[in-house]
């Protein structure tokens, strides 16, 4: 049974205004409406409309409030963000506020005119997911015939408009063997980065939990990903895969090297699980969560200010205190750089502070 305390009305500490971590990234689900039916979708997004989505004025107010906290990267996501008719008004407004606006479309709706509007509104980068190296495998994953060709067409149009793009890939048992080919395709297409995501079984992802890779496969994949650093021109980043930040340090120590990682910009790699520390997610209805996969209510921006939620949410403050982590995550010498996936812990146990269920590493401190 899930910990009901974490999903009840969120608590805000009255005297913790200065305890918020530096806000680096905000993923905003601008709409849950989508033209695809991806089998792993966190939101179980489908053709809308969906009630309660923030309207244009509320969207502007949200960006105003975020800008009062910091100047993070704002990921306009969904669903499919291009299904919002005001999405470029929102992007322009955020750009004028000094926020770094990026977008996560699936690529199939991008036209020459839309690509131009992206560039004109200040979108600095888009991410397009390729979950297969071929039409057959990608379309099967995305649930719609033509998704692969649409994504490639959208990538070309965005590139022609001068917009840089990255390739995102969610890894499951079905496409694990294709990851090297997907990375090669990303290079061929002219991507600036490849970000891999390890499946978190939420939303429709719960129905393919049997496709989640094992802890051993997880470790092997992340070590392979590390080995690509010197072999590809792409910026590489592992998301929902916090163990990578442990592996970076272990491998560097083995090789007698110092750990060199980007700490700023689109491909910053500050630590493993960012949920509630440098990152948060905002739902289409304005509910703030640590991340899109960790479905716990930290506050509602229609009822409280974003600054209050970010700085004073009981849940966020717990996530920022790494001494509250339990099990082997709490004992691990890498907990400050890894932290384990809080969403996977929550889905497995009902406690977002429990140990990461897909980690094979045994902490040195626990063994003593």
C-alpha cells in the first residue's frame, strides 16, 4: 500500500524560505492531449481535450512566479505541446522573462511554419524521442504507424530552421539491443545530445513493467554508456538512471582520471535523482511534483505561489535531506551524487525515501 501521507494535502514549513535548492529545470506538462499512444507514457496521454488545463493567463502567471525563484530551463512538454494553440505565446513570454525555453514534441506535427515559430519564439532546443532504430520498432513503441517517419521529418525541419535538437530514448527489454544503433542514428541526424531514460513503471508504463530491464542489465547498460563518452561527438546524459553518477566516479577512479562533467547548460549533470532538488514537474492542472514519474502532490500553483511550494514543501524538504533516505540508499557513500530513483522506490514500496529497487551495488558502509 502506498504511503498516503505523501499524497495528502502537502505541508509547507513556515520558516524555510531559504532552504530551497537552486532551481535548474522545470518540466511543465502544458497539455495531456497527444496524437500518439506510447506504451510507456507516464501520463497515459491520449487524444483530449482534458479539463482543468492552465489557460494562457494562468500560464503567464506561472512563468512570472518561476522567474521570481530563478532562471531555470523550462521544458514545455505534454502530452504533445504542439497541440496547444497558444504554445508559442507561452514560449515567447518565457523567453522575455529570461527563462531558457525548450520543448519536447514527438516531431510528427512539426511543419516548416511550426519550426519557424519555434525559432522565433526563442525555443533553444527540442528533444525528440527515438525508441527504436527502425520504423517497425519505433512505431510499435509509440503506438502509431508513421511515428518514426514523422519524427525524422520533424527533426529535419527543426534543423533547417536552426534549432538544435537532442534524441531521447527510453530503454526497455524490447529496445535494449538497439541502443547503439539509435545512438549512431542520432549522430547521423546531427543531434547535439543523446539522453537515455530508464523505464519508470508509471502511467501506461505499469502495463509493461515486465519489460523493465534488470539491475544487472541496468549496470551493464550504464557502463556501456560511459564507454561512449570518448567515441561519440554527442553530449551524453542518463536520466532516471541515477546510478550513472556513481559509475562515473567509480570508473574515473579505476582509470586514474578526475571526474569531468558539465554543471551548467542543457546537458548539465549535477547529480543523479534531481526530483525536488534542482528539478520539479508541473502537471497540466498546476500540481507540482518532484518529477513526472513521482506522483506525489507538493502543492498546487492555483492555490499557492510557486516560490512557496518550491521553498517550503514538506516533500521537497525531505528529498533535499539525503540523511532521510532509507535502506541501502541511506547507507550508501554515493547517496549525495546518486540518491537512487525516488519514483521507482515509490512505485515499488509506497515510500519515496525507500531504497532504489533496481540497484545491484552494495554500499561499503553497509558492509562494515
